[in-house]
């Protein structure tokens, strides 16, 4: 009889543990509080207002989902956003006008605004929770912002600083200013070192974005040649194929994607090229006869 009771107790404990585990699986993790419109966020900011973080994302963006499931559920981030900032999440495709107004060119992008709606700075891409908090705390203090970097560059000659400034302008939708600083990185150093490689790719990318196809191809080809055998050179080769695809030259794009995939099997770029090959060679669905 005692053995039967012991077995029943063990079974009961096991069922309780399983039930608790199931409850934890079913219950969503607590997430940082946020608003869904900028007007609502401004009203919630109060006077004097807290800085507003406007996160632009899309449903298909993998790193946007990672922010939701890793960063915004982190206890330190929740405490930070609850006490020091106002978060507003914007679907960039649903509110494309607001995304255009803030020159959003990649996802996720989180724009930090002051109480007057003026941009303090922005964070493009994913960073882990600790860096997320530190970045925006620094921005709130004026550290690491574009204004801060422009002040520093008056007394510092640092190509890495120039590159940082160029990136700031690029993501704010100011290609002319960005181009000045990217060019300065190249002109004041070795045109074949890593900083120059990154800057030259960025300059070619701005040509591509402005649909200046021929100049973009020439710029990418020069990078491919000067950085042959490096990731920078490999990336340039893939971008050349992308430019041909973007301008509608499917034949040349396919040729370039196939050549790269064949020469560099097993690489991340090769996997991307293979997916593009499949898309470009896919046959349209046959019409169903009525």
C-alpha cells in the first residue's frame, strides 16, 4: 500500500512539473511597452519629453523578429524603455510615408527623436540587449551622435571617424555628404586597405541606389580587381550581378551569379547566388485551362 502511495505521489509531482512547463511554453514572454503611432508616442513622452525610439521594421525582416524575441523581452531593456525612453514600433510597409520621411533604407532601423521630433541619431541593424541600451543612453547624452562626431573631427584626423560620419549621412538619406566622407577615407589612406574597401563598396552602392548602373558596375569591378581574393572583392563580384539584375539584364546577371557560385562553392555568397539563379531560371506557372 505504501509503495502504491509513493508511486502516486511521484506521478502527481511529474504531472505538476509538466503542467508548469507547458504553462511557461504557452505564456508569451513579457515584452517592453511600446506604442503603434508616433503621435501617440509624442503624447506619452510628456513635458519635458523623454526621447522617442521609432523602430521601423517589416514582417519579412529576420533581424526585426530577433529584436522582438531577444532584445525587447530582455529584463534590462524592459526596465530601460519603461523608465528612460518611449518606444514606438512602425510597420514600414504599412506606413511607408513615415518611412520615406525618415529616409529608411534598411531594416531594422531605430530612429531616436527628441521632444520636438528632431532626430538625435539612429541605430541601423541588430545589436544585443546590452549594446542596445548603451547606444541609446550615449545618444541621449550626445555621445556618438553625428553632431558629436562632426565636433570631434575638427581636431582629430582619423579615417575610422570619417567612415563613421559617412555611414551616419548615408543612413540619413544624405548621399552627397556621405560621398564626401567616404571619398576622404580613400584619399587619405591606402586605397586598398580595409577602410578604403568598405568605403569604395559604399560609394558603388550609392551609385546603384541612384540607378547609375554603368558607373556602379565600373566601381564594383575596380573593387573586385583591387581586392581580389578577399571578402571585399568577392562581395563586389556579387554586387555586379545584382546591378545587372536590377537594370533588367537577366542574361548577364545569370551569367555572373553562375560564375561566382561555381568558383566559390559552399560560401554564404554562393548560397545567395544559387537562390538568385533559381529565381531567374524559374518557369512561370502554366495557366490552368478552363
